[in-house]
C-alpha cells in the first residue's frame, strides 16, 4: 500500500503525462490488461482514458485493472485513471518512506 503523501507525489508526476491507453465499449479485455501490465513494467506510472462509448463505471474499471495488473490505483478523475506499480527490474520513481 502507498501512503497519502506518496499518492500525492504520484499525482503530481501524473499531471505531466498523457493517457497512453483508451478503454472503449469492449471494456477491460485480456489484451488490454496485458498491454497495461507491460506498460507499467516499462513506465511505472500510466494514465488511461475511458471513452464515452464505454458503459462500465470508471471505479469498476480502476479496481479491475489494479487487481489484474497488481498495481496501485493512484487517482480517478472523471474518465481518467492513473495507475502505479514499481518496476521489478529498474525502478525509476523513488517514493519517500
């Protein structure tokens, strides 16, 4: 689990990044989950856009993705989600204790 201070720091980092994935009407597919898993390993912090034609609730999508990719949900504002998971090989983001 990450602390509220760590979450605030991750939110500030997420401000500068653009969404690299979009969730459409197909919802959370195994292919999307695998791609997000790979991106988390490479980038650690990613932003996801939920399209208008997606019928699932953003909170449900956030919990599904964080559960399936073993990542921490950082933030959900409207239809944008931010997920964080430290890299196993080369962690880039240093969180304070």
